[in-house]
């Protein structure tokens, strides 16, 4: 009983902290909206859908127009697109930059759980409420999965708890409580990693595939499967001398990786079918004529000026400064992990003894386990239970190969955020990366001064974000 109580206590603490942090952000947003004049007051405008099937509702048709107006005023920035797609579908070319999972979930919830509220506040306000609910509930579960994933990687109760608490107050918190895809993506990405390291590979592939339905960078999660497949194939071929097993490992890994890519590719095909197929060749958009007609890249470049070094302009210096804290933490975490085990990173872990250290979750992996999924899952669960006990004096130096794919993934995202994207977006773009919170958790304990600075940074960005973002001022 005591063991059960001790193992459930961190879970309940994380749930309370996650819910409390969301209530804090929403409260701050309401306060700032009530005392600060918004830069743009067009949020409450409800344009009709182009299609005749639009479901717009006039203010006279529902009972509480003031409440509806207050809810709709929070639909700003990209939230306008998500709510608009949920209501009207993909009516304009630029809307295809926003992947369909969140709009679909918003529409589904508005037509089921929240449908009785439509006569009270109107359809658009119900869509907004659905979006808020999805983002905030997804955040709570993402925090729980981060804790479980951290237990597997860090093998340290306290460090895992600190990392999850940090995530609850991360500097991009305003986006995790708004109608944005950050929360849904974080849940699916971190949850997929947890299942991958727990031995549920097919389930992990499904979660990763759904993450690719939420955000385009979800396809990068296929890299974790690819990294795991390389090591399994290496073990099967060179250690067990089993060619047939090697073939099975490689084929299953390739299929899982392709499965992760399918939703994103299918959505690009859907955009091509709607905007290019059957149209007059003289009126086709430029991307339709490309050898690889990738709609997403065209939209990012054409409408938002996203591209390699395009943002390197003197006038964008404030945005680089805005993103500098999260970029600095990310770069420092990468350098720290690489310096701990440079030989592991240079060899991608292939010089590590597979019996003592492997990218397999909580235990060393041998390729023969591919034939015993039930035994593998049972062993993984047992390991998670043993890790749930408090382990003190565990140094971050103990981690090696299991951290490699996380750091490689983070490094690619840092480079993309700095050189390709609008750099200020890096604050939320990197906010779902577990190594950032693991490193910050380590710093908080090892270097008190820097720890206070990290907490101050999170608090300042929560305050700034809730003020600027909610009133349609530039933030990230």
C-alpha cells in the first residue's frame, strides 16, 4: 500500500500542477483582456463560409451574446484558422498550412459534447470552447506522459518530477492553453516516445502518425523509429548472425516509418486534388506545376516568407532576442549531452556494448525480442515499476545512447528554427522537446543561480505571453 501511495503521489501532483498552471494562464488572459485594449478588434467578426452549408449563427439567435463575444474575442492569431477550418473546411489556399487533426477534433467535440451549448452562445463560440478544452486537456495528459517518459530515460523520481513541473510552466504556456496545435502535438509526440521506449512499437507508430496530423514536424518522429531500427538490425546481423531476423527488423522499421509519413503526405495529396486536379493549366498555382507539388512548403514561403536565411534581417533583431533564451537552453543542453559522451554521439551508439546500454527503453535490447512482444512489454512494465521508486544521487552522466536520438532531434529543430523559420516561433516550436526539461531540471539542482534564472524566464514569458498574445500583439 505504501509503495502504491508513493507511486501515485507524483501523478496526482503533476495533474494538480498541470491543471493549476492552465487555470493560471487562462486567468491571466482574462485579466489582460479586460484591462488592455487589443491591437486588433476584429476577432469577434464572424464571416460567412463560402459554401452554402455554413453554420454561422447571428447574435439574435442565441441567448447570451455577451458571453459569446467574450469567448470569440480570444480567437486570435492562428486560432482564427483552426476555428475557421473546423467551421467551414479548407476554403483558402493558405489554410492548408494548418493540419487537420485539431480542426477535426474541434468540429467533432462541437457536434457532440458541446452541441447543447450552441443555442446559448452560438456555433462559433462553441467551436472556440471545444478548441480550448482540447488544448488544455491535452496539455495535462502531455505532462503525465512526460513524467513517465522521464522515468524511463532519467531513472530518477525527483528529476522526472522536476522536468514535468517545468513543462507545466514552460515559456510557451499561452499557446498550450489557446486554440493552437501545440498541446495536441506534445501529447502525441511525447506519448509516442513513451510507448516506443516501453516496447509498444506499433502503438508508438500510430501516435507518431497522429502527431504528423497535428503539426508538420510530427514526421520527424519517424527518426526515433529509424534510430531504433538501425540498432536492432545491427544487433541481429553482427551479434546474433541472423540474416532473416535482420530482414524482419529492417522491413518492420521501414513500414513503421512510412506509416508515420502517411498522414502528412495524404494531406498534401488532398490539397493537390482540391486546388490543382482538373483545373485549367493556365490558371494553376506555381506549386501545382512542380515535380513534387508540395503545398505546405509553398504556403510557408509564399504567405509567410519562411525559407533558409530569409529572416536574417536587421529589423528582425528583436525577434532573435525574443527567441534567444529557449535557443540558448536548447544549445546548452545539446553541448552538455554531447560532451558527456562524445564517442557515443560520434558513433551514433554503435560502439556501446549492447548488453549494457541500448536505445530500447529501460532495458538492453536484443534483436530476438522482436519475436516476443508480450514478454518485451511485460519486462518494460516491470522496469517502469522499479524505476518509480525514488533513486537518489543519480547523475546525468549516466545517460548515453538512450539520449542520442533525443539530442539529434532537438539539434535538427534548433537549426530549423534558427535558420529557416520565423525565429520567434522557436519558443513554442522547441517547447515540446523533452531534453530541454531534463537539462533544465539538472541545472536547477546543480546551479542554483541559473535555476532561478530559468524559473524567472518561464514566469516572465507566461506573463508577457498572456498579455501580448491575448490582445493580438506580436509575441512568438
